[in-house]
């Protein structure tokens, strides 16, 4: 639905000129944090907003060749990595929802401090890899002398969306993620009715826009269902006795973390793997194992897998909008990033869940 708003608000059409302003050294973290914030509410809508508008921007300005590749890599990859931070920090995280459903003693607020630490580390690694490229991209933007038209209207729409979401969460039993899924398309459609004065055309445009993402959404939903089905055929004692002591729990957590990006790299969708892993956690809890280290590791692994899965919906959407091979996106652009991040994340988990308890 975001593409429908983009066509009607100049500020969204020029979102990259807005984001590329300011100090060049801060552009990567700015894009990553903004992408994460938008995706926390809109989920895959952030891909429509930032990736879809980029293709139009490059085409309109005649940016081709090496400059086009530089723009695509810098902007699209920071958007994807920002989107991949959502499982770590957002209350709308699908990964956290799956884990807390299987282990009710865990909560988003309990996982949040570890997620924030992991997110900061991932942003720093990406910043180090991408800041030089962003400097060159920043020099090719069109400077803005004032805020584009429609900025105030967009702010009003955002306030209406968040107010409606808050009311739904307070007055019903809906979770934040479900409230967002209901509120955003409804408010967008109502704005289209008001702006165009033609409900029939607005409905047709919205329908065509959503049908364009049907492949990615079908993959996401089907993969989650497959994961749940697989859990039912795994023996109830599959992990019996595997986690003894803090070191044993840590090693099991490391195995779960590494399994996610490794399997995603060979084409198994991350949400399928997470559904299976989370479904095994109640066995460990019944044996008296502390589920927190494993839960934190699984959320981190899910975040990394989102960037490394060539068949995942996020990479496929980015590949389609940027007209770049999904193999290039997953491995060429993200391979080094993931390989550098994993040792640092494991070191962080080691310090928190093994060294700190032993010292205390």
C-alpha cells in the first residue's frame, strides 16, 4: 500500500533526498535506523517505500552504470539490514512472537536489552563497511532547500495511524502487529478515497499493488505453516540431556544461531527453521533449562538469516525492486557483513551468558 501513498505525496517521492541530507558519515546508521522504525509498523511496506522509490529516482535522473550500482548497493542494502533489525528490537517482531508463543515465560521486554545490544553491534559493522560508498552517493543527491510538499500531510497520516493502532490495542485484545496490519491499509485507503474522489479507482489500484507482492507473501505464510507442521513429527525427547550447565546451554544456543543463516543460505526460509527450533524449546524448559540464552540466540540468528536467504521474501523484494540478482544481494552484498558479525555476536553472548554469571 505504500506505493499508493508515494504516488500522492511528493515528500515520499523524494524520501532519498531527505535521508541523504546531513553529515555523510552518519548516512548508513540513519538509513538503517529509519528502515527499522518504518518496518516495525509497516513490515514489508518499508521495501515498497524505500526500494520502490529508489528505482524511480534513478530512472528520472538518468543515473546509470557504476553510479547506479553504487546507489543500489548503498541504499538497498542499508534498507534490508535495517529491516533485519526488526526481530531484535520491535514489539511487532514475528520472531519474538513465535518464541514467546512457545515459551510464555519469555517476553519482548525481557529480550529487548539483548536485542538492542545486538542491533547496535550490527549497525556498527555495517557502518564500517558502507560509509565510504555512502559518501559518494550523498554527493550525487539533489539538495533540498525546504521540506517537500506533503510533509505536513504525511505527519498527520502517521499520527492518525499510531492513534488508531493505540486505540485498537487498548480497546481490544489485538497485538501491536495485528493492529498495524489492520490500521495502515485502512487509513491509506481512506486517504486515497479523499485524495482521488474515486473509490473505485482507489480500490483497483490498491488491489493491483497488493497482488504484485503475492509471491513473497505466499512464501512467507507457507514457510511458517511448514515449520509448524515439521515440529509435530519431531520426537518429544529430541533434545533430552543436550543442555547441561551454563556452557551446555550456551553451546546449544550457538548451534541454533548458526543453523539459521547456514540453512537460509541453501534455500530454507528462516521462518521455517525458527518455527521448528522454537517448537523444541518447551522440551528444554520442562527439563529446567534457562530458555533466555537460546531465545536471544535464535532471534539474532533469524535477523542474520533474513539478510542471507536468497529465497526469503525480504531479499526477493529487494532484488525485484533493484533489478539485481538475489544471489548478489544475499551473498555478494551481505556475505562479508554476516561473516564479520557472527564472531562478534557470539563473543557478546559468551560474555553475557557464560563469563558474567561465572564472575558473579
